């Protein structure tokens, strides 16, 4: 993996992010979610808006890059099998039967288990909970190898500082303002193993999701994004753990001509629809 291929390289790469857009400075008191139907054949202004939505600006990327030091090697060292594309069909094997700190755990010591672990870890790493100090330490301790936990927890705390939370519209506890709902919901679309050995694996997870703030006066409305996370895993303490990870944009399909929902509809959906445990 080269720096040119990834957004960021480093100890844990570029995707500890909640993928939010920068304020557009438009809309005033209007409901930025309401009414209009997006079209691929629009005016120059609409085209600029569409490009802005498609090109989701990841605020955490800069923060993660600042927090990281060192480089990610392009070599996978002593790993065994160099895997090609995996079958697109699901294996039908149950991933886990338990959770720790609200995150699926106890994955199988196999290639399928590594893919299932990586998919579920991608959801946790790009979640609203990672911005909450009360949850962040639990997530880091659950996902990462033991010898990286203290260093990473300190880096995450520095990255997700009060100043950063202010910029994305959250208070010091990672909560949105009254009447608003902060959304960072990631959905793995597929996974593949690029290298596998008995004690290590490298897995790429293709993801989409909804990211932003649902609220009447928000400058950061919820938008869709597509990205691929690469997770280097180690088998440790009876489970797959993350050694480091990174993220890059895409592959991204053409946006559909979908009717934009209101802020209330988005907030209600986030509250009513729970997430999944993902399996390869």
C-alpha cells in the first residue's frame, strides 16, 4: 500500500473518522433536507451542489494525519497467502455469538473470521460513539492489539479534542445540540482478504454510509459517502485485533435521483433502525 493510494498512512491510518462535510454557508433557516429531487441533469448551481455532496469532506482526516507519526510499510512481511478477489456470496457462517463493549467479538480463527471482524470493526471505527469520551476508551481497548492501546487512546483523545468537537457541532461529551441528531452510520458493502496467515490478515472493507447532522438549521446536513478501509489484523488473545488501518475514497457509484428526506425523517430513522452484526 503506497501513500498515493491512501488518504493517510501511519500507525492506524486515515479512517478513525466520522465522515462529515464542511459547512456550505447556504440555506439560512431553511430545511436543507427538504423538498427538491436531485437530478443528474441540472443547472450549474445544482451540479456544484451535487459535487459538494459527492465529495464529502472528511474533517477527521486532517486530525488523524496530525495524530499519526511513522509510515505504513508497503510490504506485508511474513504473511502467507496472497489472496485475490473473494466470491461475492456470503458464506452463511455465523460470525460470533457475543459482544464486548457493544462490539461483536470472538471471531473465528480463519479467513472468513478475519473478514467478519474487519467489517464489524469498520462500523465501530467510523461511528458517532468514537467521538464520545465515555465510549472511546472502550472501543480502542476492544479493537486494537494490547501493545498499541495506550498510545492510540492518547492519540484519539488528542485528535478528538474539544476544539475539534466544536467544529463538527458537538459538545465536549460528543453530543449534538438540542433538536439535532448527529449521524455517523457505516454499512459494509463487501470485504476481501488481500493477505492471510495463521497469525495475521489484511482485509479491505468497501463501505457506504450516512454522515452529518440532522437538524433544521444545520450547516452539515446528512450525506452519503463511499470509501474503502484497509485493516491489518493480528490474532491475539483468542480474537482478531487491529494493528493499524487506513482509508481511501470509493469506489463510488453515480448518485441516484432520490428524493431528499427531511431532517426529522433522518433523525427518526437513526433512532428507530438498529445496526447489524456483519458476517462474511
